[in-house]
C-alpha cells in the first residue's frame, strides 16, 4: 500500500509539471507591431474581463466595457498591474490563471502607445 501511495504521489507530481513553450503556442512569435484597441485589446477584454467588469455589474467599481471608464483604469496603472499580478494589485482575472505573457505584452504595448481608441 505504501509503495502504491508513493508511486501515485510521484506520478501526480511528474504530470503536474507542464511548461508551455511560447514558440509552440505562438509559431509566428508574439507580434506587437500592430496592436489596436478594436483588433486586439477589446476582444481580450470581452473574453476575459467583461463578465465581471461591464457597464451593468462593474464589480470592484470597474467598468472596462465603456472606453472612457477603461481609459481611467489604464491611466491609473491599475489595469496593467492587475493583469501582471503585481504585488500591490488585485490579480486578474480573479480566481483564474494569469493571462499568457503574449497577451499581457500586447495590452502593455497598446498602453505604451497611448491606449488609443482605434
């Protein structure tokens, strides 16, 4: 019985160590040369954020659905801090895994380019 338990725990530990390889996930690389709000950022927000941070619910007092409200969260630095899981921010998506690094990089690129409504 003890050998079985050790084998089971060892197997679980082995199979839980899975690492994504960015080149396999993004064969064309993580392109950040044409990041737009409408083409890249808004679809990410719709998929990952709008369920809780929309105009109706505004959980945590945050509305990411309306661009002017989104702009305030971006300007305060809270959006990037939250999705990067920085120590001084509430990690988002709440209760979920951190967004892929490429997704975060694309949002960060859009922010660094002035977060235009394009």
